[in-house]
C-alpha cells in the first residue's frame, strides 16, 4: 500500500490528493494542513470581504468530512508540518490542537505549501490594523473590522489582490487610498494599459498614489487609529491597512530539508513536479516555474497552474508520464466595471529579457458596433519580428477575458500573427465581429511585419520637435475637442484632395499621422506612403497616446 | 493602372475592395451591387426586425459616398452584373435605374455574389405573406408587416436565421410556430445539445414542430390571410411566413461564364481564392470551402470566412502570397437567454464522414460556483482515438462563446486533448474556474483515452434490459425527485461502505453508474473499477441523458 503525505490542503495539494485517490483506491493519503480550513476558495476572499459572497461557507468547497466521504482522504487540519526526514521518509507535524508531534511515514511526499504575503521590514507593520489577505481567518478579521465601523482604508500594493481588496472596501463604503511604489497600478500589465485601470479606480473615488513608496505605520494624529506614512512624508489616517505587496514562496520546510531552491526561494522542480529528492514532489505557489515565452525561471502564484500541477504530480507519483507545461502567466482581474487581462510577458518584461518584439495597439468593439451594448476592447499584441505571438493584454468592460483566452491558446500553440489573422471565431452580432478583435490584431501585425503599416509611438513624440509634420486626420469636430499642439488637420476623407496642401505643410519633413484609434491614420498612411511621403501612423491612436501620457 | 471589378458589395466583396485600395492607391476599383445598399450588416437584419436595432441606418456600415471619400472606391448600386466575357475580360452590368447596360473591362475580377435563400418548389410560396430575410429591403417588408398588425407567424426552418427571426417575432409579440423537417432544431449542432435550445424556445412560448415537413401555403380558413399546411396535414394560420430553410450559392453568373462549380453549385477556388480562370477570384457564400477537419468540400455561408477571403483575394490579386485556411464552421447564435455555439463538425457529420471519434459531455459552471451568477456551460468535446481535437459545441447562458473560441483556436492549431488539459486560461472568480471548462473537457478526454474513465451513453440504455445494474450515486433526495426505472441508489459518499450491497445487487452483472452530471459517477466508477467491478460511468449524466431522450 502506497503511503502519500500531502503538505498543504488547498489548491495544489488537494488537487493532487483528489487525483491520487481517483487513480489509486488503495493508497493511504494523508493531507496535513496548518490552518483550520482546507479546499477553500482563496480567490473568493476579496469578494467575501466585499460582500458579493455573503456566506463564509460558500468559500469552503470541501471539509475534511466531505473529503473523507467522497474521496477517502485522511485530512488533518491544524497540523503544521515542521520537518522532513528525507532519509527515513517521514514528516513530523505539530498537532496544534493537542500540542503534540505526529510522525508520518511516506513513500511519496507532496509539498503544496503555497506562499506567504510579503511583509516589508518597515516600522509599525505589526499593529493590529495592518492586515494581509490569504486565508479565511484573514477575511474574517477584515469583515469584523468593517462591521466594527472602519471608514478609512489604505491599501498598499496595486497588484491583483490589492485591487480586488480596494474594490471590496469601496463596495463596503470605505474611503480608500491605494499606494503603489511602481509608477503605475497593476504592474503585471504594461503602463498604457494600466492607465485605463487607474482611470477606473479614480472614477470610483479611489485616491490612487502611484510612484509612492510607503514608509511606516505610526501612531495616529487623527481620530482614526493609525497613520500610514508615505515616503514623500504624507500621512494617511486609517482604520485598516491592507498589505498587498506580493507573496513569496512558503518554503522554509523545503529549505530546511535541503531541497534545491531557486535564488528567490522557490522549490526547483522537473516538468513532472519532482523536486531534487525523487520521493518528493512540489506544486503551486511554492515552486519555480519556467516562463513559456522567455524561458526565464520565476514564480507565478496563480490557481490554475497550482491545480494542474497538483494533478500532474499525482500522475507522476503513480508513474504516469504526464508533464506540466511552462507557464504563460495568463491572469485576469475585475476592477469595478472594468476587466484587465494578460497572457505572456509584458513588453517591459520582454525588453528586460532581451526579446526583440513589436507591439500593436487597437480598440475594437467587444461585438458588432451596430448591435447595442458594444464596448471598446483595448488590446495590445506583442510578437517577434518573425511573427510569432509573444503575449497580449486587454482592458475593457466586456469580452476581455475571451480575447485573452484565445490568444493564450494561440500562444501555447506557438501560433504566428498570420494564424491569428485566420482564426475562425464564433461570430453573431451579440458576441463579436466578422473581423474579431483577435483577427484584427493579426491583420495589423501582418501589416507591421510586411511594411504595409509603418507605426510611430508615443515615445517618438519626444524626439519630434519641429522636424516632422503631425497630421491629424480626424474630423474637424473631433479636432476642436482637443488635439496635439502644432498638428495639422486634414480629415482622412478629404486627404486625397489635399495632398498638395499636406506636401506644402510638410515642406520635405516626414509626416506622422494620427487619429483616435489608429484606423483612419492607417488609411491615411497608405495614401501618403503610396504618394511618396515619408509617413507613419500613430499606433493605437490618441486613445493609446493619452493612456501612455496622461 | 490595374482595373479591378468586384461583383457584390457587402461582406466579401467590399472587404476585398477596401483591402485592395489600401494596398494599391492607383488601382481603378469598381464595385457593382445589384441591390440599393452596400456594406450592410446582413447579420443584424433579424435584430432590426425584432427592434433591438431600431434604426435602419445602423445597419449601413458604409454608403457609396463614404466608400468613395474614405477609400476612393467607385461603388455602383442598382447594377446587376449579367455576364462575364472572360476572353475580352469585361463584365456587362445592367444599370437598373436607367435600364441600360454598362460594360466594364477588368484585369482582375472578384465574384462576391453571396447566396440566395432556398425556396423549395412547393405550392403557395409566391404569396406575399411568404418572405425570406437576406437584404435590408427584406427587413423593411417584415417590419412593415409587423407594423401593420401581424399576429401569427410561422417560421419554416430552425437554422441560425430561422431561430433569430423566431426570437425577433416573439419580441414583437407575435405567436410563433417553428417548423423544422429535421428531428431537432439547429441541425448545425448535435441533437442532445439542440434539445437544450428547443427547451428554451418552448420556455418562450414558441410552438416548436420538429420532424415535421411543410407542404404548402394555402388560402386561409381563418381570419389570418394564409394557412401553412404541414406534411402531417395540420394547418397553421399565419399573417407572415418566414422561409429559413437555408441558402444556396448565388452563382448563375459564374456558371454562365463557364467557371468550375462544385456539385452543389459553389464556385471552386484555390487557397488564394482564385477560380478556374486565373483572372477571376471568388469569395464568400458563393464558393466551395474545404472542411478543416474532415477534408470534405462544402459550403459555409458565414461572415467571418467571407470577410477574410475577401482580404486574401485582394492580396492574391496583388501577388502577395497569402492563403485562406480550410473552414472550421465556427458559429454562434443567441436564442432568447441562451447561447449555442459550435466549432468543427458535429458527431453526426463526423460519423457520416467516417471519422472515428469519442465524445465527452460536461456541464461545468461558466465561472467559479462560489461567486454569484455562475451558469452551467453544457459542453461536448469531440476527439480522435489518438487525442486530436475534432470539434466542440456548447450551450448555456454565459461563457459559451468564449469556450468555443478557445477550442476553435485549439482546433486550428491541431491541438490534442492533452493540450486542452494544459491550457492556461484567465482565471478570477467572475470569469472562470481554476480548472476551466476547457481544461476539464481535456481531463475527461484524457481519462477516456487512457481508460481511467469508461463511459456509457444514452444509446447503450436500449440494449441494457435486466442484464446490467444501473447504479444511481446521487443523494437520496435527488433520487426521490426522479430516477431511471430499476436503478439502485447508493450515494457516492457512501459507496465504499456499501460495496458488498452493490456486489449483491449486481449479482455478477456489469454496473452502469449514473449521477446528474457525470462527475460523481466518475468518482464511483473509479472506486468500483478498482474493486473488480465491470463498471462504466454515464457520460454527461442525467442532464445529457434527459436532453438526448426527453
Ligand atoms: C486573496 C487572494 C485572491 C486570489 N485570486 C486569484 C485569482 O483570482 N486567480 C488566480 O489564479 N489565483 C488567485 N489567487 C492565488 C491562488 O489562490 C493561489 O495561486 C493558489 O491557491 C496556490 O495554491 P497552492 O496549493 O500552491 O497554495 P495554497 O492554496 O495557498 O495552499 C497552501 C496551504 O498550505 C498550508 N501550509 C503551508 N505550510 C504548511 C506546513 N508547513 N504544514 C501544513 N500546512 C502548510 C497553508 O496553510 C495553505 O493552506 C489568489 C490568492 C489570494 C490569497
Ligand atoms: C439574416 C442573416 C443573418 C446572418 N447572421 C450571421 C451571423 O450571425 N454570423 C455570420 O457569420 N454570418 C451571418 N450571416 C451570413 C453572412 O451575412 C454571410 O455569410 C456574408 O454576408 C456573405 O458574404 P458575401 O460577400 O459572400 O455575400 P453577401 O454579403 O450576401 O453579398 C453578396 C452581394 O452580392 C450581390 N450580388 C449578387 N449577384 C450579383 C450580381 N450578379 N450583380 C451585382 N450584385 C450581385 C447581392 O445583391 C449581395 O448584396 C447572416 C446572413 C443573413 C442573411
Ligand atoms: C476541489 C479540489 C478538492 C480538487 O478536487 P478535484 O476533484 O481534483 O477537482 P474538481 O472537483 O474540479 O474535479 C475534477 C475532476 O473531475 C472530473 N470531471 C469533472 N466533471 C466531470 C464529468 N462531468 N464527468 C466525468 N468527470 C468529470 C475531471 O476529469 C477531474 O478528474 P481527473 O483529475 O481525475 O481527470 C481542490 O482543487 C481544491 O481544494 N480546490 C479549492 C482551492 C482552490 O482551488 N483555490 C484556488 C482557486 S479559488
Ligand atoms: C466594412 C467593410 C467595407 C470592410 O472594410 P475594411 O476596411 O476591410 O474592414 P474594417 O473596417 O474592419 O478594417 C479592417 C482594416 O483596418 C485595419 N485596422 C483596424 N483597426 C486598426 C487600428 N487601430 N490601427 C491600424 N489599423 C487598423 C486592419 O488591419 C484592416 O486593414 P487590412 O485589411 O489592410 O489589414 C466590409 O467588410 C463590409 O462591407 N462589411 C459589411 C458587411 C458585412 O461584413 N456583413 C457580414 C457581417 S454583418
């Protein structure tokens, strides 16, 4: 009889245990969990704080009892695993209720110990008003603080969990200040996309402080219990402070047992989830993964990979040849009425990894414009000079997750922009367009690569000075509503009749065309380029420019 | 200067013309359109009839004027092309307004003549109450009939356009009877999926008559203007009769010019959209396409392919090496509150084409069950014995188009079910699950292929008689609410304690397990199989069984 011990009873661990049982009815499977809950919906915690998920029980997908009856798992909560004896193949756990040690032998050990919220070494973070959100009891505490009348919240960190908690707090009526050290919110996406999210936060009366370090939590100078002190010296009164500056792999156990860890403290595993000890597997937030695009090792603390790695580990323990794929980092977050999603590395990360790439920005409708309710999908596609898809990000009110899922699938398949152009996606007016946003991104990328579309971007603006003609091809009405200084206006519908005027205005200088989205300036660019102008079209139009340079 | 003539000024034709202009500023591009409108949203017509799109103008994406000013296209409406002189490279069009012939020379000719509604040779179809829906004037007429007080509608044909028109009529308050000769609605999807659509139609008080031929339209026996007579002799009083029994390629022009046509009258083209005459290209509903999965030639009258083929034709005319992909037939339709979508062939078509395949049915939530608003996604995945994805269909209230688009992308990439299992899709509670429905379908398919999951289906039920034990592993409460005759109940949570009872009840017979969705019966099957039983689990559970055998 195979003895399997699983440490950590949530996403990765319990997925491994459940799959193991399905494949091996006779194994002895013990799951040891430090906390009081297993199989809980970590990802639902912010929504429980915010009240969309009113009942705490809804977060508990399983209990030890239900896991026993349905999967014959021996699940022990309040059991903190303290050490692994790799030679003797035992783990020692502290039974926190009875305060005794329990020693369990294993043939196979699965480490699914997750991650711990990062708590920077700054003064005052041990105050009771400063909280993190990782477990059900964490949510309980936050709910209790809200119930007790908290009015002012400071959220430190504008990542996924930070943003979800901001929304939860606003939903409960709190004044919220969001503090982020990076120059943008949501560092998992590129700046011009994040700007749209920031606007949505402000629209919902969140006081957003980006590019602002946070220094300490101190005694109050108001009638709220603490002051959050920022690096710029400003003080924010707060009843509750949520620390959401990221997580780090929870691998003290693995480290003490001498398993190979990465620089960043993540457990190093093979594609079948095995650690440097062939009897020990590791999964989830605790492990190092390989970025599918850049090949760079890192950590991707997300539930999908954790769940699937758990399943792979179970198969691997039973000798089934199943491997996990490198990670794309596909992720999505709802921020009030907006959705932001990403697959693959950002342009920033590609640049850091030295991967040469192009980008195109576009703003197509979530579905056919003539059918009511279409909303813009702000989309950026990244691809190599050879046309291979590298990643994408999207922000909008509708249809965002769909486009990113399609591109995530294309990315996994190693597709090119030609393939995107030819994708055959489901179209009827309520759902998409005959030329879906993903096709459209493919078309634009093809045009970039074969020179049909020559693009310029916001960064070029700095270099311009007087040595180019900025040609705004929007309608006069649009131009009156605001335009770039010094730009010359010819509506694209009148361009062919005014080529001489443009030539005169350009006076030999290159022409840099722009419009609202990049579509009309593309049409104009084609006219100009074929009439001998040195022209280029503003990628993503003023919508992207204004997001990038507010 | 290159002279290009395009026949047909809507999806495929105008896409070709627009792309041509962008690539070749100097070409002379003439678009000839028989009707009075170009670039109109065919796909929006039912929604204009139904009133969701109240303004007719919204359907007109362009006018000849706007195409002239923006793309320098010479667009001539009310020009019916009557013949092609392939040797002399001219087309002759009838100017329907001035009633004169116009002869136009071409270097390249694009045929984008679309398709015509099929009108079966049955008596009475020439009555004014009998309509088809293909053009803006068609919609005008239907709206006029509704405005004039039509109360009773009969829709013949339960395909995409038939169903959309049913909804439009119901929305406008008409009594609607839907008549379909096939034994199911929506023949583009498999019967058990279509049953869900049929239920939605009935829920919205549509009188659905499937498996019923339609014989004639006759003089009225009521105070509504006509009677629709069905093959079974029944008579349906009607103010308006909508014929939606499909379309056929509109290729009289191509045929008369001696271009190669398929058996079904579609223009045969190469991958770069060239016809048997190297100076003539053809795109859209008029052409034959190759099914990407079965390799079988056919027609796929959908807007996405038409638009993309138009673009490919333009590139090909200009000598750019671009080819269209074989067609998957990805399609989607909204039917009241439900969405139905498909990519790739149905199981029925695969069987007809002799393609061996497996199916799995599942009913996962559109997003995490603990977050409010999740709705079941009824999903069927089709795959080869080697694991290659062949197609999928989905029906549900939310998240249906997304899953089909993901699988359409996987299908295009030639992915396997292992790849689906490892897709990394965007997950946060409002959008999906850590194990997305597509992953889940991949897991199940893996289990089928490696024998972990042995499935039985509704069709097996007939052969069963007393020679198997039907084991229902739902809870007692669920069983009390309705169960299969003769089934034996042991809740899956109690199975391990009642193996002896099951053994006794089985008395050596195979055990066929079932539950509501197939998940619990899979768990039970794993227990039974590993305890020596000959067992199998009902694919898709009672939900699929009841859909298949109402
Ligand atoms: C608030 C929040 C929102 C999130 N939202 C999303 C989202 O929308 N989408 C998404 O993809 N991901 C989301 N995540 C991340 C996702 O929950 C994690 O990636 C996933 O749970 C990781 O699974 P895991 O099994 O590695 O770790 P966990 O699920 O965290 O489980 C690890 C368990 O191990 C236990 N443990 C650790 N050490 C020991 C020990 N020595 N002995 C015994 N037990 C131990 C811990 O108590 C913990 O319960 C969110 C996370 C949080 C906290
Ligand atoms: C009511 C309705 C709803 C639809 N809904 C959807 C949907 O939701 N999703 C989807 O993908 N597809 C849908 N379609 C199908 C889609 O509209 C077609 O596949 C697409 O328009 C085909 O493009 P095409 O260019 O081949 O033909 P069309 O767009 O039909 O254009 C052909 C044009 O050629 C003209 N023409 C023909 N012969 C001549 C001639 N000899 N001289 C001059 N002109 C000529 C015709 O008048 C016509 O305007 C729908 C169609 C209809 C009618
Ligand atoms: C729920 C939990 C215990 C895992 O259980 P699980 O049984 O592996 O996962 P699911 O309930 O999703 O079921 C998946 C299994 O059911 C099978 N299945 C699903 N629907 C099926 C159907 N209709 N018919 C047959 N099989 C089906 C799948 O094939 C899969 O089995 P396999 O892995 O043996 O192939 C574990 O994931 C967990 O604790 N989750 C909560 C924590 C978490 O995930 N947090 C992060 C997100 S908030
Ligand atoms: C609209 C219509 C005239 C085609 O025009 P089109 O210009 O090819 O199509 P779109 O307006 O969608 O624009 C697509 C082009 O803009 C480009 N584009 C789109 N957004 C862009 C942006 N932000 N920046 C740069 N280029 C952009 C694309 O790359 C593509 O150009 P390409 O083909 O040269 O690569 C034609 O499709 C039509 O008549 N449609 C109505 C009928 C119809 O489709 N019916 C069926 C569905 S209801």
